[in-house]
C-alpha cells in the first residue's frame, strides 16, 4: 500500500503564507510526477502545480507568481509554498503521485489537508 503523507494545512489570513509537505516512498518519488491538487466545496478537483523528477514544473494560472512547488530528494518530500494567499485559495489540498503519461503504474493520492484563508 503506497501512502502519501501530507502536512502543513491550516487557517491563515489573506496575504499570509503556508507550506504544505508530502512525503512519498522513495520508489515512487524518484520516478513519478509529484503534484498538488485542490478541491473547494461543490467544485471539481483542479491541478495546482506539478514537478517531475527532472525538475520541470507546471503551475495553474491562478497560482502563478504566488505558489512554488519544490522537491527534496533526500527526504522524498514535495513541498508547496503558498504566498499571498487569497480567500479563493480555500480548499482541501491533495498530494498526487502519478507515472509519466504512457508509462505503467498507478496514481496515488494523499489524504488531503484543509487550507482556509479568512480574516
């Protein structure tokens, strides 16, 4: 059973910052695309950012310039640094690990961590 262990959510005021962490097994982390998704109540789950093992990153337009995804290969952990948070960033954030398109393997999800941006 592959587990992605998330941490770092919470309540923050608008304009504040949070950092999310997601630890994965080395066998997954070293070859999979690691990403963060979010889902607000009544809405679909959207990609926020992703990072390949080679260092390529991709961001949703609504977080560009505010969020940064990074990987610590020694700790098998992916981070999402979220700055200048807005109330519309409120959602459950999920860590995701997936193989490259066309490669074999299953996708995995973390348990989700709540991020609430409110004054």
